C-alpha cells in the first residue's frame, strides 16, 4: 500500500504543472433514453428489492443517521479513496489526488480504519469524489444513452463502463488477498447499505412518493451527474428539490 501511495504522489507532483481538464457535458434538459422499456423493467426490479430490504415500515423513520450507520458509511467510503486517487491522476488533476491520498492515510490510521473522519473534521481534507466514468468524460467519451443498472440504479452508457473498470482496477482489491479482500468487500457493501439508510428520506421520496419514480430518478441522476462533471456548485436557491415531482399534475 505504501508503494501505491508513493507512486500516486510522484505522479501527482509530475502532473502538477498540467492544466485541469473539464469534460463537455450535455445540456441539463437533454434526455436520451432509447432503452426506456428495458430500463423500466430494471427499475421495477430495483424498486422491488429496495421495498423488500430497506423501505421503512409504517411508523418508522425513513432515515437513520446513527453512530453505527455513520461508522459503516465512513469506513466503506474510505476504502474507495485509492480508486479516486488513481482516477484523479488519470484526469491530470494532481491536487485532489494528493488530498485524497492524505485523507486516506489519516483516516486509515487516526480514524481507525476509516470509522471516524479526522481528515475532514480536524485537517480540513474533505473527500473529492470521482470515478472512471468521469475519467472517460475528461478523455472525451460521450455520455451515451441513459441506463438503469440492476442494484446500482441510474447510470449512462459511459458511466456503466466506468463502473466496470472501477471494480476491476480497484487498488484495494489488487493489494488485498484472501480473508482481507473478503473483509474489505463486505465493509464496502456495508458502507453502501449504511449510506442508503442515512439518506433514506430522499431515496424513498423518489421511489414511493413520485407519480413516476423511473422518470424522477432519471431526471435527478442526469442533473446531478452533469453538474458534477461540469464542476458546478449549486447554492440552496439553485439546487433542485428531490421531493418535487416534475411529472405530477
């Protein structure tokens, strides 16, 4: 692991003089969904799975932001940082790569394997999110058609390919073996489940309160992703409301 981060820092410093690239993204109101019929079937599967495993029962809160869910969410997110470092370097962005490297080191040690977040709370090193889908966008790959993936939800053709590459080239998976690799995989999965519980109010408002949950999820995913790739920050007045259904009468 030390070799990986040493390499990451060397490459990051080498790229420090390079200009930052920004991908070209479609306009916010453009939706290309030629696979809608199949996507809706996958959406129905994902919605049914969510209803069976996660949907809050009557009288229960939709969101559960507890010490346990935060700990799993933090630890799972921490394991994703090495992959984000690699993607930032591939995008020619050394600054977020270096920051995420130090964030991973600090939280893996002082944060007890990422359970806590001293990098963010004490060292002002928030996570810079990225993935291979963004790397492809920086390299000039087009967004492609909207897709809904089993278990993963909203995506595009470009982001679906990026997800496959992220899984295959995950630095943590390349370094760990046997029981350690299995444990890391379980922790990553637990982190995603915990994140679903922490943000359950938003997820369930889309799935169960929308007139057309598929169209709502598609709209929100494309808006969020395009804002992210364009590097745009939204304030409270500009941000879209996940509870507002644009298809409601």
